[in-house]
C-alpha cells in the first residue's frame, strides 16, 4: 500500500471516530476490576488521561469476562510509577508500567505516537526485517489507537465518565464479527510478528472472520516468528491455549502452518488423519477452563512434547542403547531444543518431568510405591495424563481403571487393593518390590547451570564410576531432571558433547539444516526422518530458561 493510500485510510478511520455515552453501550464501571478502577481514578485525579483499553473492553462488549485489564494513559511510565508505591517499569521494546494493587497487576501503557517515519527517524528502531525493536515515542490517544493491531482492540473506556471511544470503527467490526488490521496488514505483521498469532487466537476465541489479506500475509511472513524471543513466545503460547478455545486455536495454527514455529518437533509427529495427545490435551484444557477449573501450563507442555520424546527414546533404544539411558537422552534433547522456539522456565520443566516420570511408575504399580505415588504433589496431573494416553491405547485401560478406583476408596479399602495387587504379582511369580530401583533415570535435576557445586557432585559421581547425571530427589523415574534443556546427559562410561547451536535466523524450522547429536550418530529436526532419529534443526543460540 502506498503512503498516500495509507494516509487516506488513517484519515477515514479518524473521521469515523465515535464517542458513546453511558446509555449507548452496555459497559458499566463495576465490570472492571477494583484494581483497574483504582489505577484509572488515581491517574485522572493527578491530571492525566486514563482509560481501560484493548481486549478487556472488547470482551465486555461481546459479553465475555476479561482475564485481565489494561490501562492506557498520557502519563509516562516514570510518572505512573511516581503515583503508586507498588509499581515498576518493564520492557525495552515497549516500556510500560506494572502497577500492583492487592494481588492484581495492571499493565499501564503510555499513548504511542503515530508511525510517521519522517518525524520519528532515529527514535523508532527497526531491524532489517522491518520488525520494531524499540518504540518508546509517545503521542495522543487518537494516535495510540492507530498504532494498535486490530480495530476491535482499539476501543477505550473511561469508567469515571462512562464514555466509550472508538476511533477506528472497532464497534462496527465487532457487530460484523470481523478482524480488521489497522493500517497495512503486511506492515503491522512485520512490525510485530506475534500479531499473526494474535489474529489466530482472536479468531478462534471470538469466532470472528479474518480479513483475506491477513490470511495471505500469514503464509508469506510466518517464518518471521523465528525472530521473536523464546521467552515472549512462552507468554503467547499460554494466551493461545489457556483462553478456553485451545482446540480451535490449535486447528487454525495447523491450518495456517504457524504451529511448526512454536512446536516444530511436535508438528513433525502429528498425524493429520488421527488425533494425537496434543488434540486430547487441548480438549481437556478447554473443558477445565470453561468449567472454571485451574489449569497448569506444565500439563499442556508435557502433552505437547510427549510424542517427540517417546519417538526419540524408541529409536535410540532400537539402536542398542539401554532404555534408561535412551529416555534420558530423549528428554534432555527435546527440552533443550524446544527452548530455542518457546522458552520453558525451570519450574515448569521440573513439573513436566515429574509428570513423565510418574507415567512409568503408575504403569508399573509397584505395591510398595502406591502410597507415596498417591501422595505425590503431581499425582493428579500424572493420572490425567495417563488417562489421555489410555484413550490413545498407549496404556492398558485396566491400569487406568485401577488407579481410578483406588482414588475413590477409603484408606482401609485402598490398603486392601494394594494387598490384593501384591498377592496377584506373587502368584504370577513377580516380586515387584525387589526391583523397585529398576527405573528409568531421567535428566539431571541440577544441570541448570555450571556451578561449582554441580561440578563437584559430577566429579564425585565420575570417581565412583556411576556414569550418570545428578538426581535431585530419590523419586527416580524417567525424568528426574531440572529440565531447562541446558544440562548434559551422562551415561554409563559415555560422554555426550553437544555442538553449540548457530545463530538464530528467520528461516523456517523445517529447513534441512540440522545439528548433529554426537554420541549416537543421529540428527534431529522437524524435517524428514533419517536413520535412527529426526533431523532436528536448532533455532539459534544456546537456549536459557527464563
């Protein structure tokens, strides 16, 4: 689109600006959170403009309950922080203020200036791909509206005066259930590639139709998501799949070939004709969210990454590697490589591996372990995971039914069930408790950093001839690791050296470039299967968990 046409479009949008009074819309001040009202009132009392803005206003108009509230103001981030005791500035690309009221955090953003490159030369910073890397130039509310992504997200509500402001025709597009970009679609997506994920999320969540140009630009610019920091991608993934429309979002991400930029190794494992664990997990997550039940990100990630881990482990076992060692390698590699696309925080990684570890232990049903397993803090998540796997015939249904039943029994009945299980094992000539330590060793719990303490423990292990990674607990199992993807897996007399990933670029993750995994002669990636494993391309620099 030419500059003249762009200018005409922006002028048209401004001409169509609307100001609606309290009687002309359905939003009331009490629909905002207490914290949002406090922030807006405080800013206005100090002489600043302040409005609820964006998705919270849109959701209130369509009758949905907002998950959070954002505020837009003409006060600078420093001025905002000066008004509140519990406030701090965050961000570099877009500097904003986070204000904490009780337990709620309100994101307060300063009005952005119009995207006029002539007047803002040297102040707005773009990379070679056209992506904004810094944009801290402030303007008016009307200019700020034109800098937002979609018209339905450019609505401003003032709870003090009860006025609803629409500068770009967002109300009309809400009525039409249409997602329209503000300004040229290509420019908006290049400025911030995450907007491609956002338009998918809004379309799935709201049931709105995307404008045709957005669909075309997603196909053309999708690879730019490789330039987005993995830590930011983690936040976007949570928004994508924890909004109550995870399955619909997943389907659209696959349809428009964006899922591969989030979970490339999972994408490689998916079968278009047969629903897998990710689809089951999405449906389960939607059910819990819509019922008002809590969901944990670790469960979703565990489901997403299970198939790549399982496939890798099976292939490594086929090559002659012992099962415990194979699972350890597969888990370490998958978590590390995934962190190059979507960061996995340490706390999350440990929970993921707890869930995976418990899969093996729940399937074994060692009588001596039953009590400790049921008391494990991740037992319920692991049980739900096992249930989903049984629906895919990965686990004997009798095992799942047994665990379902024992949870419904009283303590004395539970003990009776365990004793019956033990007797059945003994009658069959099995002595499970004698082999209780024969578990699948997971990745190292203490490999999140190369601290001197870690090195000392590793050296002690080497001197004792153990040839295994450090374990942070005695739980054992498939995944006893911290799981930030940085630790080195160590096995019986075999060291593994990893190549440092190359510089991350904008190329699509299904390119043929791959990183060779030394020590087992396989390559991994979302491309074609080769030999004993997948050809896995690493995205960029050594991933660090947030």
